[in-house]
C-alpha cells in the first residue's frame, strides 16, 4: 500500500501559492483592469505579471500569483467573462511560467531606465530629425 506523502506541520495544499494565466486580454489592458476583472478575489499589483514577446510587445496574457487554492478556484470560474469585447480565458499556470513572466518584465523594464515608445500612424515621409524634435523638452 502507498501511504500519503508526509506533510510538514501546518502545511496544507489549500494554503500554498497558486498561479493562473489570463489569456485573450485586450491590447490596452493594464493591471488595474485585471484587478477589476478578478474583483471577487484579493489580487495585488505585484502579483500580476504581464506577458511580453521578444520584441517587447504585450502578448495579451498575464500570469497571476494567488494566495491559495480557493482563490485559484474562484479565478478559474471567471473564465468566459468579458473585458470590453474580449472573452477572457483563465487557465492554471505553473510556478515556472510565473518565473518566466517575472524575468521577461525585468528584461524589458530595467534597460538602463530607457523607455521604449512605439509611434504608430506616422507618414512614410517622416524623418528621424522630425521624430527627435517631437520629443524635445521631455526628460
């Protein structure tokens, strides 16, 4: 017979950190909107990791660290709800996915305090000097 695994005193599966992945988020989604979406469970800004691709673009996914199994179950029940017109899919995530998301954020947001700005809709005739002049006076 196989006996159950030995557990440390006071340790229960219900009280360990659990992770979820929210997919199909709107392109302009931020941590505040994610907290609103999961309003029935306590989620802190620090416990949300937005996902970025290799070019630094938001992948429309986020990994969340939750306090316990009950919060994870409640979060998973939110799958299929909407933020704007986006049907949000909520799945379980692993600690390694959380670590990867954390590392990705560090790479893109600790580049010698430089900020990446994406400018869209510029005319084809715009010159580098015109773009640089646009930002004159900003620190």
